C-alpha cells in the first residue's frame, strides 16, 4: 500500500506543480489569441498564456522525471507529464466554463476554482492507461482542495493575491 501511495503521489505532484507554476508568469500571449465566441466573451481570457503553459509544463516535466529517477520507475515520468498536461487542460476547461457563465477572471467559483485542474489530471492519466486507486484519488482531491484554500488565503493576507480564492 505504501508503494502504491508513493507512486500515486509521484504521478500527481507534477499536476500541483503545473497548476501553481503557470501563475508565475503574469503576462504573455493569450492561448486563445483574444478570440471571442458568438456570446461575445473570450474563449479563455488573458490569464491563460503560452508562456505560463510552457513554464508549467517545464516544471511538471522536471518534477515527473525527478520522481521517476528517485523511485526507479520510468512510468512515473510518463504519467507525471500527462498529469501536468491534464492539470493545465482542466484549468483551461474551468476558465472556459467561467467565461460561459459570465464570470470574469478572478471571480469566485467554489469547487471549480480548486478542483478543475486535479480532475483534468485524473481524467487524462486515466485516458493514458493509469488506474488510480479511488480512495487515494478522493483523499488527494480533498487534500488538494484544503491546500488550495489555505495557500490562497495566506497569499491574500500577504498581499500576493487580490482575492482569497
């Protein structure tokens, strides 16, 4: 069970890293290239940039390969990179959903804000062939939710973020 938990964590930590590191670049070229849908709203908005995506994938890939080397398991690199990509896609799906609901960048969307990226990571790794333990996946999602809330509140109180979510 400990070995299974170690592999699970090693696969999904790159998703956390990807989600967090994409925000390190505050400006760049929007992934949606400024396109608007017939409803007049942007596809994703200015918050999703090519530069942020690239940095996030670089960090996620580095972490995935490091865990693969440490645990001597090349599949961790494969699934870790996929988890990182899934996290970024999940986050973009969350942004797309918020735009369709008429919510602007930074608007509060409970659950969606905290879990879109981990759900994306789960879905993409499952599509790639990884079969995560359901109990571990639920426990990790709960931990991610709480960690996301705590870190955002701390960042808000430190003046790093303009909103506590």
